[in-house]
C-alpha cells in the first residue's frame, strides 16, 4: 500500500464519489475519507469552495495537490498510481477511454444517474424522458459489451470505473437491467476485481420494499 497523505472528500450515496472510492481501493492507495454532508450544504461552505469552486464532491487532496471532478480524479489516480494499467498511453487506447468518460459525463448522468436522483433525492426531472435516455444508453452498452469484456479494452480501465456505479444502481431509479445480459455480466466482472468495494444501496425504485 502507498503511504501518500491523500484526503478524499466524499458523500456515501454519490455515484461520482464512489468512482473515486473504488479507484482508490483497486489501486490500494492509502487515504483518509472525509464525508461531506450535502444535505447540510457543507459543499457550499467557503472552506470547501476553496478546493472546488463548483461546490461538488468528490475532491481529493493528495499531499497538497487538489483535484476536483470525479473523472479528472480518475485520470490523476491512474497516472499517479496506476502504472499504466488503467489508462492507455497509446492514442487509440486513450481515445477509447475518453469516449466513455464523455458518456459518463453526458448520457449516463442524464439517464440512469438522473433517474436515480428522482427516486432517491426527489429531483424534479421528466421521469419518462429520463427513463428513455437510460434504456437507450443501456442498449448501446449491452451491444458494445457483447463484443468485449470491458468498455474500452479487453482489460478494465478508468472508463469502466466511471460508468460502473450509476449502471449498477440503475434499479434504484426504476431502470431494470433485466434486458441487458452483457451489461449484467460486465457488472459482475467489475465486482470480481481484487479490492472491489460496493456503493451503499438505497431501498428506492425497483429496490423499494
């Protein structure tokens, strides 16, 4: 395990924060986690805004190097601690990863993640449109994962880490994964990685009692 003095500012129910938690665990990076109470708007306090002007988790402080935004943090951790295993250096491989980081920031955020925001946090999105976007994305992912084991390559990359949590927790937003066998198999492959850590489930949507 590394001995870096890394502090990770998190929120337990955030899929964005879970990306970082999972990457830190997979890379076996020693760190201290500080949970930010979003319900109390701690992310909007001056001391937090000094680290991230957008007032969002996650943020890391790696011995004075402050990085905000989950996907940016994944790139940093892969470059700093991954030894080239999680982010290809070649142009084609790097582009394939970037494609899925863009998906994570766009279609995934506006589909499965948004659907979960409705049921778990009471967000006022158009439910039908959100569900349609979620299933549209899952259909594309299922097709692509029918051709290879992971999103961008034959081995896992930060692309998979960026997309995992909100797909795995899509049922919390009333998005069933029943029709996407390749997606379910991909989730199982991620979950079988050494030092995998799950995100806490919420009894909402299809998981409601």
